[in-house]
C-alpha cells in the first residue's frame, strides 16, 4: 500500500475563534455577549470571573477546546458581590490591607460553580451567589 503524501495538508491556522472570556458586573461591562452575560474585552481589575482556554495539547483531549474556570475571591475566601465591588476599595485603610490582602486572587472552580456565579453577574439575584459560595466552601 502506497500513501500519497501530497494528499495530506497541515492546517497551521486555528480554525476556532474561541478565546479567553472575561466576565464583569453589569455596571462595569464593556459589552453584553450572545447569552446576555456582562463581559469585558480584556483582563483587568474589574474582571470577576474568567473562562481561560486550556493550553493542553490537542492530541490529548481529541482537539476539543476546554476551559478552566476561575472566580475572584476576597482574602476571607468569599466570592465578590459585584453590587458592592466599589465599596471594597474604600474599606482598605492600612498599608497591610493594600499589600497583603489583595482582591486580585482567583480560585479555580468547576464549570457548574462558574455558571452559577456568572448567572449572578447577569441577574444580580443573590440566590445564585449563595449557591456558588456554598460550592467553594
């Protein structure tokens, strides 16, 4: 059996337009996506949730693009309530608070927990926030 090498082509261009996704509160959004979730164009300090495209080899996962899911947490390991985010900056009063207690910590969570939290960002219904918080404790 002879294989014609010329009949094979290698596509070096990514056929998927999937990329990292950044979610914010309704008041900080850059745009609303197709599912009505408040989103940011880029990673910034107003981002509360991230869906990061997996960097794993396409050979291992069969070419399926997967995501890892991350939620912003406070130093006491609670999720950020987007409705009170602006008051967090006002509460910091000391050098230790500014340096040691960063509000920029993200925790990797399951897709289910992530979905509950972004539902909270979209609806501002605290029931979603409470359910997501229970999942991470």
